[in-house]
C-alpha cells in the first residue's frame, strides 16, 4: 500500500495535519529547554555546555522545518474544490504556522538572552 501521491489535495491535507502534530513535540522540547535554564533574576538563559545550545537549536530547527512544511501543504490544499478534507488542510496550516511563529520567537529569545558560563 502506497503513501499516496502528493499531487492529490486530500493527501496533502493528511500530510499537513500529521506534520503539524509531529512539529509540536520538538517545539515543546525547546520550550522546556528554554524554561528550565531561564533565570529571571538576571534575565538570562544561562547554560554551561555547548550540547545544550546544540540540542536547543536542533529542536528549534526540526520544529521550523516540520511546521513550515505543514503550513505550506495546508495552504496549498485548502480551498481546493477537489479536496474533501478541508478541515485537515486548515488544521495543518494554522498549527504549522503557530509552530513556526513560536519557534522563531524562541530562537530570537535564545539569541538575545543567552549567557554561556565557562566552567
């Protein structure tokens, strides 16, 4: 059984929904990493190991990639007359867009508030 042709709009809607749901998980991981290391008394995201920055950037990058693809697939398939699954298209579009926006905000916050501690 094949996965379906991406030229069909209902298949695009299914992929948009699934990718949007998957994109939420690395976003939650990056929110956890930023929240855990944010110190409000100095208003900085303090980290000591470079592996923290790599893990955070990997979570943000995967959330951006998956959410962006979900948003594009949802936008492309929404509103098409042939598409019988309009709700899945709009879900992928809006959730993917929200994931991309949130991941960009976290990336900018990390870039502005990071403080690398030397051991």
